[in-house]
């Protein structure tokens, strides 16, 4: 597919045939605001308007097929042939076997024509042209369905950035409900305040099981504060290490990605995706390893009643050797399958400072790294 600066398709080649020539008087364009290109058939008059009216693709493609087939078939009843072509187009058949099956119940003359066209090697070019026009409809469907699937996935994405807001001793109470944690974690206290007592307790128990301390919200006057609880002692979050204030929004986002209410139902299965940038910042190496445990634990489990194949997926950008090695340990211990983890490496290309080389690595069944570049975590030798 070739597209010009005005989002018009200047070439649409399917199996070596450019189908643009079969749509005279029409401009094939890309719809605005789509992730993958949505094909629009627009007349010359509509092309000049600010908002071009969308046209039904099947009717346009059916007409192009009719004009291709009619001269060769030479039938008198054009309307009957048009109905038969539209029926074939609706089947979205692309193989010879599928096309034979699609026309098997049609009129004898139409069936004989299609069978002969498929069988006759001399007509192979004509058959490929016809198949390419059907392919336009299949392509349009495919792009639309994948676009919708991507939208469903992106609608379920949560994100937490690398630089989280510094904790404060007290936060001014705000009478509002917060349903998502900001990428910088600045609204994390208000997010906790929006949770029910039961939800805060569940989050606290989950964090305690990983890091050995729980959390609670204290409300005094017009302020709220976040306390850590460990071995019967309570302390304000600012009186603990800075790393704790940085990791709590990350842990809260991980927990919320799985525990939040499901999105409105759709025909496609929804996948929750959580993107985390450098969660290891300001963390002790031992806590970086525990963070890997948190990620793996959430992959293994799912809330009551949620289908197993709607598990949370993580995209983690990290420079932590400890986190990577811990994932290998968990794989070796059977806590997670090696096929559930992929590592993507981004390296500066030695030939140019503006080029980045991307390669993939993985773990084997014993948790050992495969295709790992030697010295990746080591300083370059000068």
C-alpha cells in the first residue's frame, strides 16, 4: 500500500496486482483517527469536502467485479449476475476450494464459468485479478477487526512512569473519587482514600506478603496521611526510606491492574496491559528481586470469576540486572513458564549514534538466559 500526503492510497497491490485501476471515478483513502488504516471509497466530489462521506465497500467492490467478469461471461441478465457476485463476495472466499464451495448452489451458467476459470491455466491472470478484488474486502475486514482488537487492548492499559512524586507527611483532603493512579503517582494518596476499607486491607495484605509491611490511611481534620505498619509499629511514610515512597505507587498500580472493575463487555476478549518504566529506581537490590516476585505472582493469579486468559500482561522497562536474574530463578523454580517471559534488548549501534539495534532474548526451561549478549551489564572497554 502506498499513501500520499493527503491520505489517498495511490497503490494497493494484492498478490502482485494493483487494484486501484478497477475503481475509476473513486478515490481510495485512509480514514482519520484509526490505528490501522481503514479503507474508504470516496467520490471525486466527496474528496473535496472537509468530511468525506464513507461508502459501503462491498457494493463498490461488487461493481468492480461485475465490470471485470461481465465482458467474459456475456450474460443478458446483469442483475442476476450482480447478485451472484455479491453472494461470492460475502463469503470472503480466497482459495479455489472455498470459491467452488461458495458458488456450488448458484445457477449452472455461473457455476460452470467459475469452475472453468479456476481450472483453466490460461485464465490464471483473470482468476488472480478476481481474487485480488475479493482480497480488498478481506483486507478491509481484517484491518477493521485488528484495529478494534488493538483498541480493546489499549483501553485496558495502565501506565506508571519512572519518576514518582516524593511523598509528603500530610495531604490535603480532596472530596473526589480517584479511579486511576497517575503515571507519576502524585494522586496515590487520593487513590487510596477512594478505596473501600476492604480494598485497602486487601492491598495492605498483598504488600505485606511481599515486603513485610502493610499500609493504612489515617484521616485527621482536613488531611490524610499514609502509614506503614510492621511488627505492630506504625510510622509515617516520610519517616521510612525514600525507595518505599517510590515503589508504593508501582505496587498499587500492579494490584489495581488486576483488581479494578472490568471494562464494559465487548465481543472481543479484553487484555489488561500494565506498562512500568524503571520500577527499580531507589530500590535496594533485594527489593528489586521482590518486585519480580510481585510481577510473577500477579501473572499466576486472577480474581474470582475472571477467565484465566484475561490475565494481566506486563511491559517493564528496566536496567536492573537483579530483576532479570530473579526472573530466571523463578523460572528455574517452576514459579512461571519460560515461555511467558520475553526480553527485548535495545543497544546503540556502533556504526552510528542515531541507530538503535533491537534484539530479543529469552530464558530456557532451567531459567538460563538464551541469546544474551556478552557483557551487556558491563561498562564498555575503552
